[in-house]
């Protein structure tokens, strides 16, 4: 191009117009006065030697942003001009950021002892495929580590959120999840990942309890499967309340359905009937006769409106006739006579005679 002529075209590269006034609209960046200033943390707890970066936020977004950082006690808490806070010694201090227009924001920093140890809420976990579990940590007394880092040594089986300690079973196998403080203290949890349960069930589908009785439902899963996270519920808490370990409390006569729901939605059901507390109990027979080596489970009878799930049995001479303390099953060992006693949860007792013959 020479003399505003494009080579080979004979035409001007720039055409002159009679009117060359340009109007600038609102489509350009304006600056504004800062109206508010805040920090990502208003309070902060750090261990001695720990660092944390404070980040300012301001409005409007197009305000001129120039900042100065100061500490009320630099020997305790130091801050550089990038907002990086360093805890130097035990104590407290205020870190202040000031804008070029005089706006301020403050973070109160407490410096505590550096941790000497860390413990996890679980040291061994068995979870199902796809299950998530929160690992909690406890530091040595009086210490703090604002920053905790979690890692898994086998992300093909278990992943973990690097800051929050939430583990997820992503493949079958094992892994060790380690939590580490800013000063290098660490603790581990061994995790086994199994199949998600395709079904779950209680050891009993129907249960009768006496008023005031306490018992526990045992949850059963198919072999090779696991579910660490299970939620228990009662549809009638006025009759039966349930704890998150399957523990039941019979409150008053009535009926309730107790459910357990695993993390993947599979459900176990037990129908619970609460009757009155027994004021009497008896064996179905006053005397039982067994031959040596024979076994028998005697029947225990209550009034129609009473019940006791938990029973305790005792033989006066286990060498003659042994009894299972919880089921009441008898096993005859040698010739003789014993007294068999049963006791309810509310300490009502009954006896019968057991004769063992050659």
C-alpha cells in the first residue's frame, strides 16, 4: 500500500467521509466508587505456624480496587500485602484490609497450639458401592489446624474430598484414607468397598414387646454386600421409638412399623406390637422329662395383654441339664432333676421342674 492506494486495485485503503464525528455509547468500562468491602472470613482460628489467605470482596465490581493490609499485633499474626496471614505465636490479633477509598473490613484471628496428633472418627470402614461417608477428625486438646488435607491411596476404590473428608466407594477393593494437618500430623482409615445391598432385612419380621421394654433389632445384609449408612424410623413414635443403631423402646400399648433404609434405598420392615408389662409368667408345663442327650425348648406363657421379648433362663444344675440363657433351649447332660427359672425384662419369674432320665 502506498499513498493510501491498495496495490493492484487502484482503490483507496481508507475512504474519507464528509462527516467524521463519532458518538461513544455506554458500551465501555466505567469506574465507580466502592460502596462495600468484606472478607471471606470474619473470624479465623489457626495453629502456630499455619497460614491462610484472606480474600476481599467489594461492590460494585467496577470499583477501583487498591488495598492495604495491617495487623494489630504483627508478632502474633503477620499479614503480607497479598492478604496471606501467618500465625506466629499463641494469642489474638485483628487483620484489617483498607481500600484506597478508606473502606475497611476486619478478620479476628485467634492463634492456638499446633496439633500434636489427629484422630479420625473411624479407623476401619466397610461401605457399599456408591456409598458416601463423612470422616470427622479430632485434634489433640487445645490445638487447631484450620487446614486439613484428605487423600486416598487407591482412588479406583475410594475417593475423598480433599478438604471435607467425604469418602465415596467408587470401585470394589480397599483403600487407606489419610487426613493430614498443616504441620504434618496424620491419621488413617482403612476402607473396604463391597457390593451395594440388593435387599436388607431384620432378624425378626414381627415382634411383641412389653411396655417399657428395650431391645435391639439386628439388620442383615446379603453376603458380600455392605451399607454403613442406614436410617431407622418408626411410624408411631408414641408407641415405639427407634435409635439409629436399631435399638427399640416400647412406650405404650399399640402397634408400629419400624423400618431401616440403606443408603441405596433398600428397606427392611418389622411390625412391632406393644402390650402391657407382664405381672405374671409361667411355663406351659410344670414338668418336662428328657433323656440324656435330648434337647427341648419349653414354652413360656403370658397373659393375653402382656408380653416380654427379652427372657433370661437359668438351670439350677447345668451339669444335669444345660440351658441357653437367652433362648431357653434345654440340653440334657446326665440323669437327675433340676429347677428351670425364667425371668422377664421387668424381673417377673417363674419355675418348672426338669427330669433327666437314663
